[in-house]
C-alpha cells in the first residue's frame, strides 16, 4: 500500500472540516492533521492528530504538520463577525492568506481552499467580493497547485442553522431542479460530497490553479470515494 497523503486541515470544526474528518475514518489512504484553536469533536473510530494553537501560531502548526496538502475550510458568517467588514476580512481573507503563506514556506505541494459560488473580486456583494479577492491573492502565493472549490448552498449537520438557511435546505431539492444550464452551478450540495471531492483532488499531480464548481465538484468526488 502506498504512503497515506498527509492533509493539514484548518477549519476542522466547521461543516466541511467535520465531514472530511468523518470521511477519513477507516481510510488508510489519507491522514488528517487538524489545526484548531479549540478541541475538535472526533467521531467514533477517528485516528488523527490535532494541533491546538491560537491563529497567530497556525503557521508553526502547519510547518509541524509535515503535510502534503493544506485544506483550508475556514469561514465565518456576517453575523458572527458582528456585521463588521474588518472582522469578516480578518478570518475569510487575512487568516486564509496567512495559512497559504505558511503552506508555501513549509513546502506543501498543494492547497485546497473552500470558497463560494459567485466569488468575484469585482462583485458588488461584499461577501462574494472578499471571497474573490482571497482566491486571487492565493493564486499569487506560488504554491505549486491551488484548487479552489466553489460550492453552492451546503447541506449538512450544522451546529447552528439560521432560519433562512433552514428554509433554503428544505426547498433545495425543488430549486435545484429549476437550476439548469448555466445556472446549474448554483445547485446545493452535500458537505460529504465536498469532502469526497477534496480527497479526490489530493490525488491530482498537475501544477497550476484550478477552480471547481458544482459539476466539477461531483466529478472530483467520484474520484475520492474509492480507497487507494
């Protein structure tokens, strides 16, 4: 059996981070090293390392992880940021870029960043503009391979669910059917599917910057479902 791929994961306690941790249970082909400011609730059977540090020390933690791939699933909400633009940027942009720089310095061969559908540095929407600016800046860091995942509405077990998100999840099977052609990229997607796509992308070797929206995420997920 080949050596497992070592994945340093920041954003381990979030929806996608926890989905990736659950997926890794009994998977000998991947090894997760979580990097977090607080304890990570591990599912039964999980065997992984968790490096606890304040965000100011995550650069050292990324270096210590000796990882092949950095997965960045960081993200806050407008509400959690106190509806403050600077506070929102400090997590979704500044901290993401700091992790990217640390990965580059540590010689990590690949970074997989979870962004959002509609991300665009020229967007009028503040959230999407920050996501787009962050993607653009990550592409300039010089990491050999950068994969940007842009999911639509994420479906999965959240610690907190705002009324609008709950309603969106309920009606998503119907609205997804209505999204055809160029609008299919806005369809909702399960967090477990995104986690499978992340694993699938860790097997890619070609250098460069790649963006994955709905259909491309599904294709990558099929690659990540099998154990090598």
